[in-house]
C-alpha cells in the first residue's frame, strides 16, 4: 500500500492499492475512489475488539467509536479526507511497534496493522459539581501495532519528540496527539497559590515519561 | 477585467473593472471595493414563478445576484478556508459549479441553475443545486479546502463523496447512488451516499465536505 498526502489547506490522503491489498478507514471519510476498488464492512469483532469492550468504551462516553470500519480492497486508488485543516502524516509501523493515537485523528490503516481502542488516561473534575459529583474525563486513543502503515491527521502542525528512558515532558491535555506504548502517561495538575486564592481551578496536564516517541499538535 | 487571487488560507479574489465592465456574484461576498463601483441586482426568474419558488424557498438559493459595475476595484471572499480558482470560459462552453461555491462571474457569462437529484431514501441525501455557467467570460470559484482536478475520458467513471464535487464540465454526467458497506441487509442499511461522475470532461473535487462544516459557519 502506498499513501501520500495531497493538498495544503485541508489535506487529503491518496492511497494506492495493489490487487487484493486492503485499507481500513472510519465510515464517512472517503473522498473518492476508482471503480475497481471494492467497499466492504469490517466489524470490530473481526479485528479482535470484543463487543463488551466497545460497549464499555461507549459507556465511558466515547461516542465516536464505531462498531465497524469501511474496508477498501484494491486494485486502484482511494482517497480519504477528515474535512479539516491540519497536517496529514503517513507512518509505517515496524513489526511490534505500537502507537497510541488520540481518537478522532486516525484516517486509515493497512489491514496488517492491529487496531485496539483504549483509554489513554482519565481524571476527575477538580471540584464537585452541583450534585456533589466529580465527573471523570476520559482520554481515548486508538492503539495501533505494526507491521503496517497508518495515516493520521492533527489539528494544526505536528511536533515530534523522542524521549529517552526516564526523560519527562509535560503537555496540555488536548495537545497530546500520540505516544508510543512505552511512554508512561499520567495526569498531573498545575495549581499555583495565585490560582487557588482567586478561586481558579487547577489545570490538568499530561506528564509523559520516556522512552519512546511523542507527537504533539499545535492546534488542539 | 483582471482577477487576482490574494492570500492562501482564506483568499480573496481582487477584481479590477474597466469603465462599464460588470461582474455578478451571490450577495454578501464583497470584502471591500472602490467607491466608484456601481451596484445593482440581477434577478433570477428563469423557469417562471414555480421554478423560482422551488429554487429560493426549497433550495435556499437567492432571488437575485448582486451586480458590480466598474470602473474600480472590488474584492470578494467566501470567508472560509479553501483554494480559489479563476477560469476563462470559451464561447459556448458550459461548466457546473456546486451551490455556494461561485465567487464571481463576468456579465458575459450566462447563469442558470439545476438540481442534482439525491438517492431519495428516507433520511438520506436529498440532492443539491449547481450553477451552470456558459461562456464566454471569466469566473472564479472557491472550494472548501484544497481543490483536486481530474480529467475523465469518454465513458470513464469515478465514485466520489457527496460533498466532494465543486466543479465539472457540463459534459460530465453526475448521479447519486447508495454505496453499500459490505453485503446483505446490514450492508445496505449502512450504505452511504456517493456520486458517480462519468466523462468526458474535467472535474474538480474539494477536500472538505461543506455539509460537515460547523453549524452556523460561513459559506
């Protein structure tokens, strides 16, 4: 499978499939396809994602999660677009290499790639709401394991970091686009005496510890 | 008349008109103009009262176009991110531009509209309007996002997303269909709307589906 980014304002990805090659994409992302390209339905179950797991994700509030992908089978060209601005990147994953990509950014992936939706991190609201509850925010991700090529799109530009073992960095909760599975992701809180005295809530941030690749996007 | 596209992300089309030269566009697209520019309306009544009511009350198209007369300069924008293209139309050549994509056209271009039928399934696509422009003259249009151009040979077909078509030669046919997602009843239930375009001619696709823009957003 060959994948190329085309355009600059709202880039699309052009995938070239040889005979029998398959690429999976979320439903509704197709921009155009050549007629020889066949369209099938690929259930999450066939990818090894159980219905129980998906229902659990839905219960936590991941409304974007679908029960199937659209599968496109070559030969021919098929193009996808997420209908938004931001960089499109094509990333070949080596065998066993795993990337956790925040949900809503995956465009398509080669059939050989293992896909699994997951919760990357979670944190409760800093203060109780009117009902005395502290609602939990879940950060969902698509876990993708090679071998295979994946294509994803950020909000704005992508900044890439390679963390050494034990090396740490901190990102805004919304700014983390992806991290390798070897990167430890923990929610931390930023709070200063000035914030506390003025009644301002502490700010949740992500504390990342290497080793591994971290991708941050600028337009979150 | 001269047209110059300025800017990349949300570009404007800056036109310079000689004395008496006229252009028209949809209302609300002007960004700025020379005070010497004259302004008027071009009423759209082709097809009679019933066709006009269908276009305006059902289709959401305007009753009239705005007309600007030189001398002077006037700039237009669709106020959204996307490429702008300027096209010279030969005499007698016709092209179709998707609704709310035309930026401006010289008064020598004949303007008409037509409706591309949807699949008609409940809860599915209901179709969309296109502007038919017949030369000679110059016009400009703006896509949502980037614009991709393809040339189709006689009988060559391509399947595209419903919102992807921004412009085509009038010789290219377009029809809506439901693309099943796999086999069986479930595959049909999950089918999505697409367009099949067939050559000969050129088609221009846009990388953002206008229907997926934020509600209340421009354009």
